[in-house]
C-alpha cells in the first residue's frame, strides 16, 4: 500500500483524507486483508459482549448486532478486543471479565488507572502589517515540537509537580470559523467581531493544544458502568469519574508559561495564556487520548493484562490499545499502541497458537 503526498489542505485532523495521505487501517491494512480468502469484514455491526464458557475462564466467541438489529453469535477460538479504550473497558465489564474496580477499597482491576491528557495553550497576536503565518496551509505533518519539558527532561526542583509534556506548534487546520483567534474584549458576533477576525486571521498564532501534558492515575479517577443511563440496547453506558488534581494544574501552568515565552521571543504584540483550569469540563475539548481501565502488569494483583496484552482471567482473550497503559505520559499514545499491537501479535503467532493458554504464569 502506498500513501498519497500531503497537499497541506488545512482539513487534516477530524476528516478522512481524500488524498490517502494519512495512515489508518482503512488505507494501509484493510485493502490488503480483504483480498485474503480467510478474512471477512462485517461492517455496521456492534459487539454486545464476549461470551464465556460455564466456568467463565474461556471465551467462546462474541455476540453482536448487525445494522438491522438482528443479534448473532460468532464462535471463536481466540478473541481480540480492538475497540477504542473506553469501549474495550465497557465490553470487559459487560462481559463479566475481571473484577470491577472499587475506589473505596482499591480492589479490582477493570476501570482502574483511567487517565487523560492535560492540554493547554497560549495565543499570540502579532502586527498584521509585519506577519503572515498562512494558517490555511496546515497539516499535522508540518508540526514542530520541543521535548525539553517532557517527563524527566528538566529539573523539577521546587516546581511542585512531577511529569511534563511536549510544547508544539502543530497547526492541523486553517478553518476560519473553528480555529480563529480574536483579542480579548472582542464582541462574540457582529461587525466588530468580523473586523477583528479579518485583522488577526493571518497574523495570530493559535494551537488548541500546544502543550500536551501528562495525566497520572489516581485512586478517585476511574471507569465503571453507569447505574442510570443506558444505550440503545439497554446496556449501561460507560461512566467516567474524573477531575484534575493539583499536580496536573501546576504542570499545565508551567508549560503554558514556557510556551508564552516562545511567543514573546517571536515578537507577539499580545499574548493570552490559557492554562488548564479545574474542574474538569467535558465540553472543553482537550484531545481524545484516553488511557487505562484494563492495564498491563506483572501479576493479576496489579493489572488486568499481562505483558502480551493477554487477559489474566480469560487466556484466549487479548485486549489491544491504550486500555493497557498504566499512566498517560506527555506523549500521544499512538506510536506505543502500534508497537504493543505488533508485540502482542508476534506473541500470539509464535507462542500462543502453538500452545493455547497463559503466556505468563502468575
């Protein structure tokens, strides 16, 4: 498979790529798999649960619903959960696999170690007669980042927090109505708003998440099945119990200050810092990089999965993705998710298929 050349169209992050320039299963994996006689893709289906044997120790397949609402059972010798992090955890809970996490006692593994990211930014307004940043020429591939303030790359003495993040100017779109910047005090609509947008569109530096910071796990941040709200099938929705702690807020303020210093050195006439504030607000978008909920570890007492992403409780079940991350560092999880998937697949092929059962003995 060959990717197309990026044309910097300004419609990168939330859209399918008409150029086939972005790597995804739809462009780099599925076109190869559908040519194989032993592969079948069933679209517009939703898995309801993983089915277990009477002892609850072996997966016998999955039950799913198709687009017409008809329910099917798919037998299987091995089951891989490859959904988004939240839905992997939800399926484990709905299927009764593993012990649900109890924040009061600290016992249980499914739903524990749920983490997010802590993002923030600053906006720089420059003299429109001297600066033109051409924001419409935008793509994730031309982003620039610095890593000096990530993890342990810098001295944390007297800062009052651990962790950190990368600082990046990663402008992935140039859409004037969604990614615009106007100075504080500008009316939210009308002629003055339009004039401010015209004056600042080309000469402002804005990145919705310029500072991508860490978010560590806490006992009071977790996932469980909602006791009230249901989905269209009558299943409990996934509930997130989450808020920022002082560590993340202090780290966010520090990174935002550093980013503001960069904008000042660039020559900004006005800088508006936007550090992350509490409490957590689900309406304020700050990436979709969610982690944890069924983490990997070295024994069933501290994790849901072993190092090969194999369930401790159901050996023929493997759970892929950032669900396995014990913490969420300042980096985006994508590359590590891919590496872990290759690692898990290699173990399945070279070890598990020859002798089905636990790959790590507790």
